[in-house]
């Protein structure tokens, strides 16, 4: 009888912990970005992701523009938007705080993969011909800087929902299956 009670307590505890892991959302790790970057305005102005993330089509990491590139672009665009006070202020801030001091913009990383996962933007953008917004859902409509991962966890909310890492992997797995590309573990894990 005592053994039965112990087994029932274990099962109840296991179910409780599993239920918490599924129901309670993972604590969002947010970061603060150094500048008020507006993706939506840049997209509406005709910019492609590759303009600011210049390595996405040929390297593992997408990259970010250097402060001087931002200033040069803003200065070339300012005549088109003479009343855009915000663009002028951001450009002056970039020149004063970054370029004059020989510093780059200290953007905070929000999209991190685990050390044991291999992810390449080049593979997905160039070989897979995947649009950035398929993985970075809603980025093109954001008016504030990215402060947390935009990985599309809601796409498959009930499969493998034990934790965020497993949910991300399940999302990737499903996408690989849908596109009929490898699901060999060694393709992404090392």
C-alpha cells in the first residue's frame, strides 16, 4: 500500500510539473537597445533586410550596419523628409555618441541559439529562399527596437511544449519536414 501511495505521489508530482511547464509561459528575457530603431519605417521606405543585415545571404550571422553606414544613409535620405525631426536627431546622436568617439552601436543580441545548435542565415536565406519574416515574425511592422526574441513559437504551440528550447526545435523540425529538407540531427546539432 505504501508503495502505491509513493507511486501515486510521484505521478501526481510529475503531472503537476509537466502541467506547469506547459501552461506557465517561459520568462521573457528582454534587453534594452541603445537606440529607438523603427523597422516599419525602414521597410516602408523600401529597405530590404539585407541593407542593414549585410551578411545574411553569405554568412552564418546576419550582421548589423556600422554607425557610419546609418549616418550616410540618413543624410542621403534627409532631403526627401525635411520635416523628419526624429531622423535628424538620431543622425546627430549617432555622429556625436558613436562616430566622433570611434565606437559602434552596442546593439544587444536577442536571437540566441544554444551552443550545441548550428544555425546559418546563409543556408536559410540563400539556399532555402526563406523570407526573413517567416522566422522573425512581425519584425517588418515593429516601430520599437527588438527587445526579445521574435521566434514564432505560437505556430506550433502544443507540440513539444515543455520548454522554449524544445518548442523552437519542434518549430524548426516541422518547417524542415514541410520543405522536405534534412531532419538529420547532425545537420543542426553538434
